[in-house]
């Protein structure tokens, strides 16, 4: 016993020291460079601003496709600096790039817009390059027309290859290079790294070439993509580079952090009230979770934006969720008469499968979104993935170690843990008929609203300029306006003159200048004239420039978001079907997930809320959050199908019992997550309020669908709507009886 107490004291001391060190690191950092400090976390453009760069397209005849391809390839280059960068068209012949987390535009300008980022270099020049000397490329990225992965069937064996196509200038250069280097290697460099070094077999004069020797299709596609990204279709000339302020306003970050701290404190109080000693330990573990999250964001060099914050809020809810599952199980065991020690052991053991299954399904979504997504989607997925892993670690390792240590040191009174009475079973399956009607009416209303608003406003949804593009106004004033003054003095004037709400406008200041940038959804000529007149009559305007800007959420990002969600959903369905040995569980979960997304979509549709980056963040959050509660109920159904078999229990009774047993867990988890978002809504800036509002709707809808939709839906699939009489002991009841050990 003395050894057990000594080990428990040691466990607590190690935790305290580790938490103190982690907290010190996040607050002050380590060493002279303050490594690990939270202030070093890269903040996105929406929270802290960054560098804005504008390029001019030199070709006068550049096609719309060439410009679109250039934007796509620049976006992928920008992703190497930050996953939260924006690339969009300005006017007819300009491309603007905004990158968060960097303050010196000069260090990235040299590479970002150069078509020469992709280079073909012969052996002699490669040796100079490797030695750090000046070298000359024989072909540059601007000379490449296209590169695709293909199968070469000309030989006896099919082979994966990359097919290259050069433009007119590139054809001449490549012909000279290959003629001079037959039997030698040509090195393909991308951003200073060798991506391939094929040997020239013969002089190539036709402008088309094949790189063979690929191990598989994946290698061929990767090389082809790298060459395409490096080959910009147009030539870019830098026009300007500036540091710009946050698009959500200067108070967005401070108010969000304040809301997060207050929300965490309220959640801690709720946990202590509900679960007593375990609740207190979970509150301490939650602090450790936040510290670990901040350290990991630093370590992974992640950019933190509004969608990233959404991912953190979601994972805090999931971290609490894991503790709620465990503690509810402990209270159930105590209610059955188990000892405290047995209840703790059983609680963690029985909760393990639920925690793993619910978190792994969400992790699948995070991984797919990170691999497939670009821009803010990738940032959301990264913070979500980090949070999921850390939430499981804090619940299954930290909380468990501290709780067992507390027990060993004398916390053995069952009153410190609370007891849970056997749940009263309610008729959720019968009520589901009403629930389905309610859901159908709500979703139908959202869909019907689309053509109605289309006829009245010429737009089915209230798309923001991230989707539709808009107008950028750069105004040079006679004096410097910091962002606070700009929001208080300038923004109302612009909003009134343009006839739009302040929430539809973005305002950024340009560092070390008297310039302010206003961005809005597309303004017609009359609105533009009114804005210009209003600003010139009210302020000392030195220069006024207005131009159209393209959408920052381009077609590729939209397509990737949709495809990645579909792939993630299919993979989640497969995982659930395998883990539960029944595809009906997976089908019910996916339908419920679609239900939650459509209900939140209805809020955007009828409420005419702005559809932009926050829309994507909200929908992705619902996808990650909705499946969580569903898995918990399904896990209990799976357990009860074994426990309740042999007692002539119906599937209906099993579903009702399982939902009743997990009902408090669903409500408590939804409550703690709802509180976090509610505080964000109360304290947040305008754009964050809108995001928080829809997220609260999603949380309520997720709880509703978990209780009223998913279990009953599985029951319908399992019993074919309750009409399958096979193995039924009584046809009168119309309910299938379980006679086998499922």
C-alpha cells in the first residue's frame, strides 16, 4: 500500500511539474527566441493580417483559363508558406496574394511569382548549383505547357510515365538541351530541390517528351503535379507588397481568447457539479489539453484562423465528451453496487470502445480533409486532427492516471463520485415518426426558400465575396488611421453610402502608410460613386482606387471541399460498418449526418446569413461533431444486443433502452460544447457571432438527431420498418424478436 501511495504521489508530482513547464512555455517560451510561446503561433489573415502582394500579368492575351491555372498553382505554392493564404484575381490583369504569419514580403517575393521555380538543368550547371555557384537553367517553368501521368503501352510491358509538353519557346530550348546531353542526365529542380533526374536517350525536337522509370502510378502523378505547379502559364511582374491588418478586425482574437477562457471556466464548473471529484480532475486535465494544443500548434507551425478556432472548440467539446462517457459509466457501476475501485476500472474499460470509435471516425474526416483540402480547409483539418489525438490522450491517460492516484491516496468514498440511477426507458422509436416529420418540414423549408430568394434577390443564398468576388477600395487618407479608428469612423460611412450592412464589409489597414482597404461584395457603379463621394466629402482623401476582385474560395477549393467530405463520409460509413459488423449502423449514421448538415443549411438559407469562409468552417465542424454522439448510442446498442439477448427483448426496446442510458451523456456533452460557443457568441465580433450562432444550431440539431433520428433509423433498417416478423414470437405486436446471439 505504501508503494501504491508513493507511486500515486509521484504521478501527481510529475503531472504538476509537466503542466507547470508546459504553461510556462506557452506563456513565456524557452530560450532567447521564446520557443513554444503562444505568441509565436502563426495567426491567419482574418485574425492578425499578414503580407499582401499584387502581381501584374505581362501577357496582354492571357486567357481566362491561363489566369485560373496560375491562381491554382500559386495557391499551392502559397500553401508551402501557410495553409491559410489567399490567391485571387484583381481587375482584369492582376493577381493578389495574401499570406499570414510573415512580416517580410521580400523573402518570399523572390520565389513566389517566378516561373523559374521549376528548372531543367544539365549536368554541368547542376554541379555548379550543388556547389553553391551561379548556374543557368536550360528550360524554365514558363516553357512547360503541361505534364500528365500516363501509361506507356508501346513496349512489351506497360509502364507508368510522365508526358511532358512544351510551348514554342520551350520546344526550342528543350531540343537544344537534349541534343547536347544525349546519354547524360537532365536534372529537374523545383524550389531548389531535385524532383527527378532522367537520362536523355535522344535529341527531342517535337516539343513532347516522356519521363519513364516510375515505380508506380502514384510516383508518376506526384512528379507530373510538381511540374505543373512549377510551370506558371503567365509571366508575373510584382506591382506592390504591403503588410495588411486582420480582416475580422483587431478585437477578433482578443475577444475570442477571452470567450474561450470564460467558456472553459464555466465548463469546469459544470463538470465539477455533475461529477464531483472526477469532474475536478477532468477540469485539470482540460487545462493540460489546452496547453498541449497550444504547444502542438507551435510545433506543427499551423496557422490559426477562424476555422482553426472552430476545430479547437470542437475538440474541447470532444475532450469533455470522453470524460463524460467515462464518468457516467463509473456512476452507473456505482449505482449497480460496485466498489469504487471496480467502478473506476469498469468505467474506463467500458468507455474505451465508445471513445475510440467516436474519435477515430472524426479523425478519418480530419485526415481526408487535410490531404484533399487547400487553404482554410487544410488549416481546419490540422487543428481538428491535433485536437482529437490530444483529447484521447488526456482522457485515457491523464484523467485515468490522476483519478487512480486520487483513489490510492484516500479518495475512496462513493459520495465523491456520485451514483447514477437506472435510466427510465422512454419510447424514442415511437416518437421518431413525429421527429421525422419535423425534420422533413424544416429541411424542406430551407430548400423551398432557395428559389423564392432567387426570384427576389437574384441569388439563392447570401454568398459573401469569398464565393462571388466583389469590390476592393484602397483609400489613401491624409492621416494615419489605426484599425480601431477605421472601424469606428470610416466603416459606417462606407456602409451607409454603399447601402450594405457593416458585417458585409471587411476593412484592413496597410502598415506604415495612410491607406485603408475596404472590401465588399460586388458594388455597382452607382454604389461606387456614392462611396467615393461620401469619403471625399467627409475625410481628407488623397487617393482613391477601386477595382473588382475574384472569389478567394475558388472552384477548386469548393470542389475539393465537396469531394473530401464525400470521401470522408464513405470512409466513416465503412469504418462504422466494419466495427459494428452491420452496414445498417453506418447508413443510419451517414443519413443523420446529412440531416444535421441540411438543417444548418436551412438556417443559412432562411436566415440569409453570409455564406463564406465561416460557412465552410461551420459545415465542416458539424460533420466532425455530429457523428460523435451517434457513435456513443450505437456502441450502447451493440453492447445491449449482447446483454439483453435471450430475454425476448425486441429491437425496439433495445434501441429505447440504449438511448435512455446515454441520454444524460448526450445532453451534458452538448451543454458543455454549447456553453463554449455561446460565450463566443456573446463576446465575439460580428462575423464570429454569425459563425457561433449557426454552430449553436448545429450542436442542438446534433443532440436532437442523435436521440430522435439515428437509433430509430437503425431500427427501421434492421426490422424493415418494424414489419419483419422473422423470428418473432408474436405477430400481434409486429416487432421482430431476437432469438439468436447477435
